[in-house]
C-alpha cells in the first residue's frame, strides 16, 4: 500500500516560485519512478517531470524545462518540484504519482490528491 501526499501549493504572482513536496509512505520504494503531473482547467493531465529514486531525472516537459527542478530526498521519502519563473499557464492541480514509468497518467497506479497552484497575471 502506497500513500502520497502533496503540499506546497498556493497563489503566487507571475515570476514567483513555489516548492511542492510529495511525501511518501508505504512501499513507494518498490517503484523506480516518481512523477509529477498537472492538470489545468479544461486540459488533459500532463506529466511535467519524472525522477528515479536513484536521483536520475528522466523527463521534463518542454514547457517547464529551465524553470522547474525535480529532486528527491530518499532519507525523507520525499520528492520535490521546485517551480521558478512561474507563469499563469502553470496554474493547475499538481499531483505526484508512482507505480509506473511512462508519460501517461494511465501508467501510474498510486496518486496523491493533488495541490493547487495558481499563478496570477
């Protein structure tokens, strides 16, 4: 049984920063990959970044490259998403996921409930 809990969302102005955290419990370490997804209003859920527990970063969406940084702290069983230079189009519910390895949300079995990120213009 894997549990994922996101935190760190909020309201920021364009150009601001947030750091999201995904704290895991259960058997998260049974899976190689942790992923961050986001879903904006009226849009499909998209993968924004993936990382292995080894620390290898396997993916960034083109839309966030250079602005977002995914990292992990194995001792804390936590995955982070540092978001800088935020834009209004980054507004979405951000969720962490594991139990898969691809870019599709269908690949992942375990999900947090998500945290809202709102970027005002």
